[in-house]
């Protein structure tokens, strides 16, 4: 095994120059993958955790330049799920064996704190054995506290890029890297299991930006780290920009597994979108979570954050079966428990 990879595996860290070498070369890919798989198996065995993803709203008041849900996208078809629709997704998900529900959406002012708390409390009451994850963007500390008290346990908020100058090129002026990071620290202090992460190959991203992302994650120590390739969306200002690659995403996944052996690392839908075997490859590179879509099929195409998103025509049960086969074909096993983080070895 190559010594750089071995060093990363043993020390869980490298200098910036060493990281740059690993990130910019394809020479270490197979060693990286094997080392990452060994570390993942040591900590989590062959388990792959399933999270049922419910995309509750495609309305968003923000204008992130890369995202198809941005407020300025006048071509976007908008929808929001009712309380009853969300609860019936949970019912279907529970029957399919999911023990984590992820409620994700644009920053939709319709979903006031009262409405969110009411839905969270109802899910908490009906499914006391399930984890409730929210991914609803940047809120005040008070709002996060209210959701937590209502019964939410986890929150996903990718930092997107840890470099303020790069952040400013991806977002309008009213959004800041600083506030995003503030949100993540607030969430952690409140007691949430926190997920952060970034897009790989986002416009203007440099290797130095990726290293800054790793350094920020070392500081934050999140429970989950979600990364996926940036994928171009035709109705955004970045419509002419290139998408990220599966190759670099897989390399970053393996590096993350070696730096954060304990972490929950999803093999994302975006990875499955840019490569037909992307999710299987993501699992083999160190990923141990998949997030199948539980949203009603009637709305799925409208949650068009990027082009050509997979799983938009399939029923939830079809995705469940399909994913189980894919997980097995990659050499792993889908498990239906809550899949909490393992900070120490079992
Ligand atoms: N609005 C919430 C937020 O921004 O955190 C949650 C929903 S947002 C659609 C979820 C994630 O989608 C973002 O964190 C971003 O990383 C990812 N995303 C948005 N546009 C994307 C694109 N064009 N390609 C890949 N991922 C994208
Ligand atoms: Fe809205 Fe999230 Fe898309 Fe930004 S990434 S436009 S906050 S849905
Ligand atoms: Fe959705 Fe394969 S996972 S169809």
C-alpha cells in the first residue's frame, strides 16, 4: 500500500501539501478505496443505513446560483406537501423498513416554525423508534431549538464550501459562509446529530477549497458528511458550467472515510445521477448510507435541484427493492435500524 494512504489511514491527517497530492492524482485511487473500505468495515461492518427522504417543498426564498430550486428560477414547477401527505410518506416508509425520516426542502416561508413543530411532533408521537432528520436550511438558533424540543434529532446542512470567497461566488450577497457555519455550531450545541458536507466540482472550486472543506470538517466533527458531485441545472446562472466528476467524488469519499472513520457518509443520488453505478461505487469507496426517495411520485420531477435526477419516476417501494439489490451487488447489506453514528468501535 502506498505510504501516503497508509499515513492517512494511521494518523487520520495529512499536511495540506500531502492532501493536495492525493486529491490531484488518480494514482492513489485504488489504494485509497481499499483502505477506506477496510476502515469502514472495521467500524460499521457491511451495514448500509437507509434514510427515507421526503422532499417537502420545492419553494425556496434563496437564490443559490447552482440550485434549480432558487427563487429566481421562473421555470421551476413548485409544490409543497401537506401535513397529511408528509405523514403518509412516513407511513409508507415505516412499512418499507425505514427508521429515519429526512424532511428536506427549500427555505419555504409557508413552513413556519409552528407548522414544522406540529409535523415533527406528530411523527415523533407515531414513530417513537425512528430518528427524525430535518434539512430545511438556515434558521435562527431559537427555531432549531424549537424543532429539537418537538422531537427532531438530526439536522443536515451542508456548509457547501468553507472558503468565504468561494462561497460568495456561489451565493448571492445576502447569504454568507459565516452564517452557515454559525447554524452548524448552533445545531451541534443544541444536541442534534449534525450532517455537513459540500459539492465536489462546484463552479470555481480549487483543490485549496477542498482542503479548506476538510479542515473545516475536522473542526466541526460532524456525525454525517454528505458530498456529491455538483451537477449543472439548465435554468440557473451556472447552466454553462461543467458538472463535477464521479472520479473526484469517490476520491474525496475515501479521503473522508480515512479522516473520519466514525462518520456516516452517504453515497448520494447525485453520484448515482452522473454515473449509472455511482451509488455502488460510492459504497465501495467508503460510503455507508443511502437516502432513497420517499416523496410521492407525482412531485418528484419538480424537486429539480439539478438536471436528469434519477429515481423520479419510481414508486418508493421500487426504489427500496432496487437499492437493496444494488447494495448487495456492491458487497454490503441494507439494515433498517436507526443507524446512529458510532464514535467508538463496536
Ligand atoms: N435548502 C436546504 C439547503 O440548502 O440546505 C436543503 C435542500 S438543498 C436542495 C440540499 C442540497 O442540494 C444542498 O445542500 C446542495 O449541496 C445540493 N445541491 C443544490 N444544487 C445542486 C446541484 N446543482 N448539484 C448538486 N447538488 C446540489
Ligand atoms: Fe434553496 Fe437549498 Fe436550493 Fe439554496 S440549495 S436555493 S437554500 S433549496
Ligand atoms: Fe430508485 Fe433504483 S433506487 S429506482
